């Protein structure tokens, strides 16, 4: 007997045969319309949902899935999964901590280098037939601030410190003296001590607009903001203002609040590098996250504990 599985994300399309071979019956619905149709047509049968933090799963959607037992977030985030509704019904929620950390950290450094060295603009300039230099600051030896020193934050810190000789500082819910990096007890002071400020925090209410106008002002006109976490962590209006009036030098953004819609004011700015929430989408990372999902789902339906549960206490802490 196969287990009906609702898939709400597009990045696993190549893995559908493997998922099916493991005993699951995929209902693939990565767009809003497909999602609504799939829930209406198959909700009564669905026993497991595969989503991600930004895509989420709402309480009213769970309500029309009476057989739902398991909700799996492909990445580390789970901010748009209604955990209260899931826990109230005894639905188990899992996530994928660490599975895509290497890929996300690589992408963070790519955005950092890309915005500092004007790589997209330089590429476009050459393709238009020009051949003159673009000047941007060197990265080596600069100050790297990291908001959130979890698994991804640590990977970014290692790249900065070991690859570019950067001086690393961080803000975190708790100090991590064992890392040897410099701890700051608030984002503003960290920003003031950084040339490059990288956001690697969870999303959700606890971190909403953690980077506000004051933090951007502290980062200053020579500072750069990199966000590979969640768009909600940044006050978008304050960011647009800072980028427009020279309050900061530039930004590299893999996420935007309200994505996939991107504010036109942000799109028009020449000191921003944008990517479509793709930091964790290397082949290696997707393979690792799918493998973890399959381990969690297989364990659950075999009557065993899942490997990476999102517990209610953890959810409240995040």
C-alpha cells in the first residue's frame, strides 16, 4: 500500500521517482492553484505533506486533511507551518537542520563577493561591448558580522575567517564562546562593528524586522547587507531607503519579505544583487534534504521516532 504524499515545493521534482519507489504516492502541487486543487481533490487521503518554511502549511489546509499525520519541512525553517494547529491534532512536524547548510553558506559568500565587486553589473557591461574596470572593495581582512550563529552561520563564519582572513563577530540568542568569534549582545552594535553583515537567523515573529533602520544606520555607508535567511528579518522599507540614499553601500538578497513579489523600488536599484531564494538549491543540498525527509517519513510510518522533530518548546524558542 502506498502512502499519499502532498508535495508543495518544486525543487524535488527530479526525486519523484525515488520518493514513489520508497512507498509514497506523490501529489505534486508546487503552485498556488495546483495546491488549492490538490487539497480539494485529495485532502481526504493525504497522510504526509512535504513543504518548506516559506511555503508553509496553514491550519485551514490541515483541517481538510483528516488523515494527516506528518508535515515535513525540507529545510531548516518552519515559520509558515501552523505549529499550534499541528500539535493540537498530534501531527508531527519535522525539519531539515544542517542538510543544506554548506550550500547556503557558499551562496552567502557568492552574494557577498558579487555585490562588493559589482559582478552582475560588470558582466552586463562586458556583454554590451564595453571593456573598462569596475571598482569594489576587497573582502580579505574585512569585518564580518553574522546574525544567527547556528549551523549555517557557523559555515559562513568559517568561510570568512579561514578563506578570507575576516574578523568575525556575531549576535545570537546565546553566546558561543567555544567558537572563538566575538559575541555582541545586540544587532546594532554588531552592525557598527561590521563591514559585511550577513543574516542567518530563523524567520518568524521573534526575528521580524530584527534589521531595522537603526541597524542599517549602524552598518553605515561603506557597509553591505547579505540576507540568506528570511525576508521578514529585514525592514524592507528601511532597506530601500538606506540603499537609495547611500545609507549603506549595497545588499545581496536571496530572500525578500513577501516573495515571490519583489518591490519595484528594490528592482530598480543598481547596488543590489538578487537571487530567487536559491541558496539551498545545489544538487548536493537537495539530495541531502530529500534523503533526510525520506528517513523521517519512513521512520514515522514504520512506527519509529522521527529523526528531526520540531518540538513545541523549540518552536516557541524560535
